[in-house]
C-alpha cells in the first residue's frame, strides 16, 4: 500500500531507469516507452494504438529471458472505458505518457488518460528490493457528480512462454484447483465480501498462479472486499480482466474527488520445481512486507485461546485457573477472545464478570509468566439502544446479529483515528502484544458505498500496522477481511476458518485446510486449533497425537480448559509440543512439498526442507486405509549425494540410509493398523564425493 507516497514523493534515490522514444509503425502514433528496472527485473511500459498505457514486457536482466509480453492494453480496458463513459470524447492519442517517480521502496510509473471530465491514471510500481510488481487504477472526476458502476483493476492480454496451468484455491476449504490453459476456455475467479464466508457462497481466495514452461507468475489481490477475475486463453495469449463488480463497487464521485482502486501484485517465480517457485512467491512477499513496515518477525508460537472452551463465559477466575494449569506446556500467547468487554463499542472489562481491576490483574499474571497478551475486538461495530441515535452508524443500518451491534460508517467517520486510538488504548490499559479482529460489518448497501468503506478499513489497518510496530496482528477469516495480499502483508497470522469440533473429524478438517492454505500462505500464517483436548479418551493416544499434529502444518493453537487434561493426556501433549518446537525452525525456510489428500489416497504428508537442503522433517497422516499402510514417498534430489540419519519419532528409532536411495526409491512410510500419524526428522551426516 503506502499509496500516499505516490503524490508526495521525494526523488532522493537515483532511478534505475532508461527512457527512450519508441516510434510505432502505426501512422500518427508516437508512443513514449520506458524501461523500469531493479536489480533483477526489467519492465518495459508503453502506450498502445488506442492511447492506453500498458505493461509491454517483463524480462530477467541477467539473461534477457522474457517472463511475459503483451502487444497492447487488451480489449478489456478498451471495452471498460467505452461502456463506462459512452458519452465522453475519444482519448487524444498524443496526450498519454508515462511519468516516473521513485522512493526507498519502489520505482514508480504512472500514465494519465483523459476521457472528457474523467481522468484515468494507471499506476505501476516495481519494488526496489523484491521481485514484485504492483498495478492499480486511479479515477479522478473533474466534472459533475459521477457514478462508477464497476472499478477496473487490471486488463491484460499477455503471452507467457509455454503457458500450461492455472492454480487457485477455494475460499474457506482452501482446496486447490488446477486447470489446463486451453484456448477458448474461460475461468472466472471471484469472491463476495467476507471471503465467501458461508458454505452456500462459492468463491476463491484472491491468489492464483499462472505456470509457464520454465517459470510461473504468482498473483495476489490487495483487497478485503469482493472481486472478480476472468482468465481465458485466446490463441497463444492469456487474457486477464480483473475488476470490482457492481455490487462490490457502489462508487459515487463528487467533483474533483478521486478514488485509488485495489492493488494487484504479481511476482515472477524462479526455481526448477514447483516447491522452489512457491518458496520464491512467499519469500518475495515476506521480504517486501518487512521492508515496508516495522513489525514482528515470522514465528511459530504455541497459542492459547479460551473461545472453544467457554466462549462468552469468561471471568477472572477462569483466566487465573488457566495460567496455573498451563505452566508445563510453554504457551507463548494467551488470547482473550470475545466476551471480556462491557459492550461492543464500549471496550472496558465487563463489570458483571470482573471486579474493578480484576481483568487487568489477571492479565498481569499471564504477563508475569512470560506469555504475551492478546485481545480480540471488533471496533467497526457499536451496540446502541433502539431509542438512541448515533451519527457514526452507517445508513441503511447493518445489524450484526451475532454481536447484536450496528456497523459504523467507516468512510464517513474518521475511522483511521478511531481505530488507531482504540489499539493505543488496548496497549495502554492491558499491555497487549497481540490483537485479533473479526466480525462482519458490511450490508448490501452503505451510505458511501462498499468500495469507499473497504478502502477506509484498509487505510485504518495500515495505519495501525505502521504506528504499532511491536504488535502482532491476527487476521480472522470472518467479516469483511478476506484473506488477501494486503491482510497477509500486515498480519502475523490468520485464523483461517472456524471449527468448533474436536477429535478425528476436526483433525481431518485441520489437515485439509492447512495443506491447501500453505500453498499460498507461509506456514507461520496458517493457524489451526485443537479444541477441548480433555475429551479425547485416555485409552486412545493415537487419536490425541493425530489431533495435535493436525495443527503442526502451520501454527498450533489450543482451546481447552487446561485443568481438565489428565496426566496421561498431558504427557502425550507435552511430547507433541516438543515435536512442534523441533519442526518449526525447518518450516522457516518456506521450502516444502505437499501430498494433498486424494479421494482414494491412503496417506497425506508434508515434507519440510531446511534452507541448507541437508535436513528435513516429514509429517504423515493416515487418510483412508484402515489396515496397515506401506508406501514410498519420493524426496527431492537435493539428498542425492548425502548420507542421512532418519529419526522415527513414534518408534524412537534412528536408521541410516543413503540419500540416493531416498531419492530414487523413495522414503519408506509404514503405519501399522492402529497408527494414525508419524513424524520423521532427516539429517545429513556427510556429503558423498561424486
């Protein structure tokens, strides 16, 4: 984001750009083309025969290989202009040109087109220290009151050498979908506001990957509302039309008012395998996010949250009892979820649950144990009595029935100041280290329209990220904050899905969702939960291990009354906490292969490789088979010239194998009939001479 720098940029750093004139073959068209470069990428921008700016080519500077190329802006942009402003005069071809700016984060280019009183500004930003490109549209109204039915994000017709596959993920289930790019076929990706939060609403998360013959391009949309992307293949060209549909736009512009639209980011993916390309995608995003904001580094905490244990029935005694019972486990974070406050919008401890000062003193006990404090809130909602009036409440009113509260008019109020003040108060009163947020706040209509309300939300969240550098942000999947490239950049973790169950079926859900989400989110962002662990029967240790391990794919959270866990259960959980701690450093390399569940598959697995490619960890889960399982798992050829020690965590044995055998013949996975899961650690003992 940081879009304010677009208009007030100090060019204090040398531009790594080359500017030259390009004379088009079409008569009377003199387009000005520019070359934008960082250390690895070269971008060529141009103006097409219709007078519209476009990204003509991206290539690697080192060898000149083209990542993708385009002939012009694409008919989608031309049609959008024609349909949106039918009465405005044609664009003057000679008036469009690219202008350059630079700051410490980006080399920026923008080009303005004028259609009557409507000015359309195309922005393109190339990150200076990450291989990420961002593009977005700004619309300025220089005339009378104007309504914009749909808002453009990016239109392109590009050639991707060896284009083959499109990969995307369904919302909530995070199930991956891979489609072959076939001429004349069209795929429409979309989601409604709230990330298709109900099972009845289909939709996708706003991430997708286009794969070419030797590389890929990872896309991510920085937008917390609904959206649509049409992707099709025409002859050898891939056509992308990315927009906000009418129900997600609802935009009215007053004279001289402007609106900057959602950002689409794309990253060229390097690597000889899909595993390395995914690592590239995740690392480039991580690098740029930490260059943009000061914030906590990626981590894998063990988290406690009371929600699935007592829900709203929280009090000081419960907090104190949990702290007393949780000492052996080594929790890193204690999150106080919904139910602690006096009323929605009145963010003080509930006097019916806590005596004066009791809530603060209970949290201090947590803090004294070296555990970070997290607090949940939904400051976009406010509870008011029917006879009351509140100018900050949106019109027409939207009532969140679960919270029995009304939505604030984020675009009409100074919500950035309100939210920043709210977080400052939580830090001052309760010394929080962690903030969790969720809950729906947007109805079908809004006083200022959906787009302005979503923009106000994201602006406020960005300010919180900027002003509270030590705060960890937990982005909950519910309520107007679709998991997207913006929330992923500012947050430290995502609560990817609700799930109040416990035991085997909930563990299966954890595994499915985490293995899907980890294909476009870093594992340190993928949070899953084990609920009410005390309900697992003491004579079923395999189920308890399975359930704990179902959360180790990403970040493990426990929601239980810890006093009710007996000694035999505690012993198993503590062993799994030890395994979790041992797994986490290997995860941090973001280098892993996923065996996603198949309908008739016996096993699912994830193999993590460390940055040196000398060590690995394998999480294995029984999926369908009820009897004994004996399968082989092919490992990456990074182990070909190494000797390996393999630790079987459940059998507590260590065996020695050559890496060449593991790669060529596969890693032996053996699960007896009653064993549900296992964890293996692999360590290179020496490198063989070739």
